[in-house]
């Protein structure tokens, strides 16, 4: 049985991940601003009424959960398994590393593509955030930490945008 990590290691990973997500978002928003890009979260229409807002909050939470399960947990594992089954010689570590990188890259791109509605810089931000969240999940070996951070990041992004709109 493996030894559990202390709480402060999980919380420090979560805080570093959340800070990196926020920093990435700020950097790409600044680049988009100075590049004159009009795309991004500014095109999001916020719901009216109490039930619409509740639905929006649950949608943000469920989207983060879905993305973590599919793009950070399932897809990298499934792609690695498929790529490793296709190869004939599983002993070569260099090829295994390349196949792992291909699987990780494919899952990151598949995560970032649905974020194209945010424009090119939103796509790049999603790509970087996908890397950050995958590193968090690999380091903590828990999907719940990256899900909580991702959900909080999404919620904060929309809350800030709603406050300034």
C-alpha cells in the first residue's frame, strides 16, 4: 500500500496550479489585448434570473469535471495503451517515451480544440492550462485536485468577467 502524501503537499500543488492557471490567463489576455483581438470570454452571454445563474454555475462545474475525466485521466491512458499495443517491441524505452509524448500531446490538443470559440489566444491559453492541469494530476495522482482547481479557475474567470462587464 502506498503512503499518502501530507495535506500541505496537496494544497501546495493546488495553489501552485491555480496560480499558474491565473498567470497563463492574464498573459494571454494581455497578448490578445495588445494584438487587438476581439475574441475571448467577452463574447459569453451571461444568463438572467436566479435559475439561469444556478444552471450556469452547475454547467461550469460539470464542464470542469468532464474535461478532467476525459482529457486528463482517460484519454492519455487510453492513447498510450493503444499506441503501446500497436508496437511490436515494448522494451525500447526511447520509443515508449516518444509514444507517451504523442499520447499526451494528442490529448492536450483535443482539450484545446473545443476552446477555439475563445479565439486563437484562448486556444493557446487552453493548451497551456491543459499542460498545467495534467502536471498537477500526475504529481498528486488524484483527479479531484485538478478538478477542484479547474472548476474554481473557470468559475473565477466568469465571475471576474461578469463583474467588469
